[in-house]
C-alpha cells in the first residue's frame, strides 16, 4: 500500500502539470497495487475528465461510489454527477445531485450542478416538443444547444433525433454523418442499423440499404423498423425494375402504373424529407414516360416535384427544360437550361456542359420565334404581311375594344422589332433575345459576345 501511495503522489504531480495521460497511467498502476482504495479511482477519473474522456471517468466514479457505499462521499458523487451530465445522462445526473444534497443540503457545487441539469432538461424538452410539432428548424437549434452543453459522448437517443430532424429538413449530408456517428458507438444496435438503412434508402442507395437492414434482422429478427423497411425497399426495387422493363418495350401505360405504385410505396412524408432522392428519381422516370406519351402537363408536374426534392440536379433541370420547350414556355425553358449549365460547370464533364450549352442555344432560338408567333406570321414573311398581321392583331386585342392589355403590349413590341429590318436581322441571328416580363411585355436583350 505504501508503494501504491507513492505512485499516486507521482500521479498527482503529473496531473498538476497537465500531463493527464501520464497521470492516468500512474493512477492505474496505483489501482492495480491497491484496488480497494476509491481515492485512486476518483483521481484517475479527474485525469480522464481533463482529457474529456467522460465515459471511462464515469466508470471510475461509479466504482469508487460502490466502494464508498457504506459512507457516501459528496466529492465522489459530485464528480460522478458531472460525468453523467457531460454524457447527457440527465436522469442519472439529477438523481446523483439529489443524493449529494441529501448528504449536504447546501453544497454550492451540487446546487449549481442541479441548476445546469434542469436547464439542459428544459432544452431537451423544448427540442422534443418542437420535433413533435414538426418545427424542424427550432428542433434543430434547441438540439444544437443540448450538444453544446455537454462535452462528452452524445447520447444515442439525441444522435437519433439529430438524424430524424436532418431527414425532415432534407439535410442529407447531416443525416448521413449523424447516423454514421450513432452507428460507430452502437455498432450492433438493430434500431440504429435500421435507421441507417432508411437514410440510405431515401438517398437512393438501395444496395447498401438492403445490407444494413439484413444486418439489423440478423441481430434481431423481430426488429419492426427493419422488417418494414426491408419490405418497402424490395417493393420499390421490384416495381422500378418492372416499370423500366415496360418502358424499354414501349409499354408506356404499364410503365406509368408501375412507377406510380413505386412512388406510393416510397411516400412523401415530411419526416422523411418528402421521399428524398429516391422519390425524385422515380418522379423523373415517370415524367419521362409521360413525356413519351405527349402528356406534357403531367410530365412537368413530376419534373417540378422532383426538383423540389433535388434542386441542384443537372439531369432534372435538363429534363424539365425540354418539357418547357414542348409547351413553348420558352422563358422557363431557357432559365432551366441556364441553371443546368451552371450546375454542370461545377460537377459535370466537358461533354455534358457542351451538350447543355447547345440545347440552351436551340432553346433561345426557339424563344426568339415568339415574335413571329405573336403576330401569326412566318419567319420569311415580307414587310406588308407583317404590317397587315400587326393591324389585325392590334385591332383584335386593343384594350378599348375589351381586349387584353398584356397581349396588346406583346403585339406592339413584337412589331417594333421585326418591322425594323436591322433589328429583325439581329433578332433572327439570335443577337437580340426576346423574353416575357411578368406583366406580359417582352424583354428585349441585346446579346453581347465577349
């Protein structure tokens, strides 16, 4: 025991010098020499706390408290409560603080700690309540406060809340990071594995999703979240494959039916980010089937819904731009192609970018034909045909005759451009772009090369 005491003193010197790992090693040696001395355990716990390693510190404090069970010591219990608080074990921390105050009712450190516990309990409650009300931003900010309040390992329950909130906020990167962290700490938890599978499924990663679900069910064959997710993943995968096969064989109505059933299985729950990337993918595929059937309105609805889920997708932007082109909504078509080019410049290949730019140029050319369409003339019409068409259209839609002011402005501005030989040449060459303002008037923009 004398030797253990000497080693402990050396540990104290290392601790005072801030050499916490050296102190831990020395206290461990002292514990091995005399495992019945709680002081060595509490000292090692303090060194662990200095390194913010609260889990082993907690274990040392619990062991020391057990050794002191016949005569509980406030100092040991106080250190235990601090570890519990730093690990987010609020019920245990509150119970330990209460035990300290039963020994020393006016212990200032225990009273201060009790107040911190209550504050954190309130923050946790606020986050849970915000989550139940689907106030996701508030749920996130209050949970972030809880994370900042503790210094050690985040409780698994909190980490799972973080995943759920991230999914609802469609923050896929955060959801992936948080669920991986939860899985690192709880490698063999069926529930955590199932949640990881859900994140992968919603991200459109079907293979990895199935692997995590299978692992969860090997650990617990009755894990309900894993069982439900396995059925859901298999259904969606099967229906998508059947839809694709029908699409390839030009059985487009059958393809639509399969894709629609797959979308029903995916769902669009707010808690799951509206269905995530997997829903965006299926919506895009169904939009393609609608497009092939010339159901452009339905195709546009699906493409727009898909972009709400995946707003930076080059493929989706291009798909919707092509739909707008067929609907002759040239302003929206050009806007989507421009957005697609911008996104592709950061992530696409040179060939993809060049292809998008070519489609953009063609869309602008189609948009420019609007002036001729507005007057109801062909691009090779002569001056007299254009003047006659203008007189006809202006008379027809004049506001004094009960016509539409928006249409009237379009007719005037179209005539101003294509009745001027020089402006008409530049317009036909794409050097002047025609668009439409919110009020219905055309926007005339000169394209400057440089």
